[in-house]
C-alpha cells in the first residue's frame, strides 16, 4: 500500500485567524459595539455573503470589479459582498413598503475584497456598520446621532478617538465659485491625498488640470483648515457666497448644534475640511475617527451622508447616513501595538475532575453549575496528575475533584488554583465561594 502524500497545512494570506484566547477578546469587542448600537435604537440585520454581480456593481459602476471575489453557478453571476452598504441598499429597496422610517439598522459581518494583502489590509474582514435611512428626506440630526454613536463606541472600547468632520458641499461649492466646477472631481482627488503627496506636489497636479497659481493656493488653504468648530466656521463662513458652499457651511452649523445638544464632548471632534472621502458616494456630512495618540493607525472609523442610497434599485428617494468600523484591521493594529487587554487563556470558571468511576456524577454537577458559571468536565482517560497539570496550564481558577467519597457525602473537594486554598463543601456552598471570588 502506498502512503498518501500529506498536504502541508497553510492559510491564504490576507485572512485573519485568531487563537481561542484572542478570539475571546475579539468577540468581547464585537459585543461592546453591538451593545452601543442596540442601546441607540438600531435593529440588527444580516444579509447574505453572496449577492448577484449586477447588484454589487450597481453603485460602484464597475470601479471595484478587480477586487471582487466572483464566480458562476450555472448561468448565474455571483459575487461575495465587498461591503455591507450595497446589500443594505438592496434590502431596503426590496422592503421599502413594509419598513418603518427612519430605518435604523446595524450589521456586523465579514466582507471580502481581493486586493493585495499587506500590513493593515485584509481580504476578509469584519465591518461593524450602523446606518439611518430616511424615506424622501432625513433630517441632519441623524448625522449628529451617528457621530455621537462613534464617540460612544470607542469610549466603550476604552479607546480615545477624535472625530474629524466636514461637509463635501463646502469644497464642491468652492470649486464652483472658482470657476472649476467641470474639474471638481479631479480636484478633490488631488486634495484628498494632500497629506500623502505634500502641498508642492498638490499644486503641480492642480496646475496640470488648468487651475491657476492663486486658485491652487486658495484650494489648498481651505483644505488644510482644521480645528475647533467655532474657530474654523468663523474663518470659512464668508469665504464664498456660492449657494452650494453656503449649503455646506449651514449644514455644518446645524450638525454642530445637534452635537452640543447630544452632549458630545467638544474635545472629541474637530471641523476638518480635509476630510473628503468617497468621491462617487457621499454627498454631505463626512467624517473619520482617528486616535491622536496613535496617528500611525490613520482612520479607525469613517462614514457620512449619501442622498440616495438605493437609486439603482428603486425610484423612491432613500437618503441615509452611516458609519463603519473595520474591526479586523483595528484589532490587528491594537494587537501589534500591545494595546489589547491581557489575554485570558480560557473562558472557564470551573473544571470538574473525576476520580475513578464518577463521570456521570460529574456530568450532573456540570449540569448544575453551568446555569451560573462557565463549567467543563475533564473526561480524558488520563492520570489525575495529568489532569491537574492541564487545569493549571489553562489557568482555570477553580477545580472540583469528584471521587467515590465525594459522591457518597455530596460534599466536594474545591480548590482555588490561584491561592491554593482548598475546601470540602456542598455544591451550593462551592457555587457561593466561586461566585464571590469571581466578583472581586
């Protein structure tokens, strides 16, 4: 008989895989985010990972085509979702006649992008989204609510962020006022990367578009304005009387009013006209959250307002505003920076160890304790010494030893693995001791 050749176990690059202790931390972060979304009145939604190709490409116009994981099943073109917003648009369009508006939903799930895997970029990653969708109109207070939620989420995670806020109409209108409305999209692409390429290179690229020296400087100056809302508003509100420009300024003022009413600390957000985002996507408020103590992390959350969420799927106008946290990337950044909580080697509070033929009694005890604790029975056919070593290696805080005498007396040997204290107690008394210790 010939020996089958063993396949070397390996993992695709760009796909995160956590060991159980770190997965516990990841799940804890998910729960905290979910908690904030839920307490803010957002309802959960889970859409399929697979969608029709034409659905996913509708909004992008094919620009993301190279990043899609796509395949055919029979005659059907299928893609794996690359974000959670397009599936949301499809869902809302399909259910517009039965949903209550404004529709507030959150979704936490994996998305897939076949881009080059590198540090901080994953091909499979979790997004944690929250969106508010209106029917025909959506008041600007929704924009402020999303900003408030960003603040709450990161506070719940114990992370300090500052939210950089802008409104795309300001730069749209400014380009119009300078007579460059036909070049607006190209200008914004250049201004969006000014921090990467520097002012001098930005000027050169703007000149190639036909923008004169004076207007180049004006565009760069306004893009670099960043600071306290009152201070920046006083500098920009009279720079132009262009209607689109003034619309943007007035929307910023209104959102600012709501942020103060919501009690968001003013040290937690800035007015930053350099936040541009999504050239063919966002239409008003845009924002990015950054960690000032870790500028190398860049953006850890982003979002904004879009006027017509589902314009490719329905004639009804469905304006929305939302936020998205790339949790896989954030977790990886925190891990590499040594900023994660101390990793627990196990989530068990108690392990029950049988001695002799007591496995059934141990399982009955497990049935009792698991109503209150995370409990496990070590039923491996190994020596008592080996089982104790295993419990110690896992850092299980408590063990109960069950032998024939314990079964007869209904009193059990309880050991605190951290302090070494041992007790001989009933199961109810064991529970009381364990519970009191875990509360400390």
